[in-house]
């Protein structure tokens, strides 16, 4: 089953030149798929299109076809798209909005008007799964960077989106924080969730199923990590090694 399908996608922010040019790819259900490239290559823009932030919250000119599970994010509203693809931003602090861990975990479900008993059950479930059982009343500001990132992964997973998008999830983390995120990604894959990761460090996530390399808005190569890491010339040209 295909979780994400993109055909001939071109996008330009309002008044600008295209930042993505004729991108075509597909991501299978349950796959860990890494989008790699140097700064400005269009990685984050591509993910914002998949999760519907573009064009609903950020405007621009878009052509081509995007399908996430069974909808076109650009025709569907953000609430519908969020039930299929949830995105964790690079800066976790910018995404945290609640004063306690449990409120953060409940936020998406409350906005979806889920019953209170369902919300309480799901918050307890997420707290146990992600290691927040003893921190539910804690202020997220007191958490480590790794815990904040983990909290946002948990919060985005609350309404069970089949696709999870992580933008530079290792950014700013120490070894302990990176281990927390790595374990969380492995658990989500084991649960059958599709995980799309934006990354610029070619040595991270070598256990991913496939990598897409972007350069100046164009797809250069899409293959297994073992194949891509042998392409030393391409990686050097892209500034990834």
C-alpha cells in the first residue's frame, strides 16, 4: 500500500522562483523514508506540502498531484489532513503550546472534539508509551531537549495519523536525546506507521528503508541507504559528506 504519492510536483512561494521542481515519488505504508539535502534544497517545503501546511497556512503556486492515504491535502482541510499526516517541527519549543505534558498530549484530541473519557485514556496510553507517566503534570519548559522532541512526537501521534513527519529530529540534541528519538522512530515503524524524516546528515538514519536526495529543488536520487552512501561524488557535490 502507498501512503504518500507525489507526481510532477512544482511549488513556488508567493512572488518567488520554484523551490521544488517536477518532484515525483512514492512512500510505502510502514516505511521509514528520509529526505536529505543541503539547506535550501526544499526538504522542509516538501514535508509542509505533504501535511497540508502548504497551501492552507503558507501560500504559493503549486502544480502536480499529491495524495496522502486517500486524500489530496490541498483540497482537504488541515483537520482532515492532520488525521493522516502529522508533522513535528525542527524546533520543538515553537510547537509546544500547553503548560503541562498531559495538556499537550490532549490538545489535538480536544480540538477534534473527542469524548473526555477517550482523551483521558489516550493521554495515559501515550504517557506510558513515551515515558511520561511520572511527568504528566510537569511543565514542558522543564524537560530536556530530547524529552521536548519526544513530547511533540507523542502529541502528533495522539489522533493516530498513519504518516508521521519529522523535520530534522536530531537537531540540537545530545546523545541521550538522539537515543530517545531513535527509539521512538523504531517503535512507530513497528506499529506500522509511515515515518518521513528530513535530515541533512547522511550518516544518520542509515537503517531507513529509502532515502531521497534533493538538490536545488530537484530529486537527484531515491534509493536504499546502502546504494546512496556509495555515491560519493553525488554526496560530495550536495555537501552531505
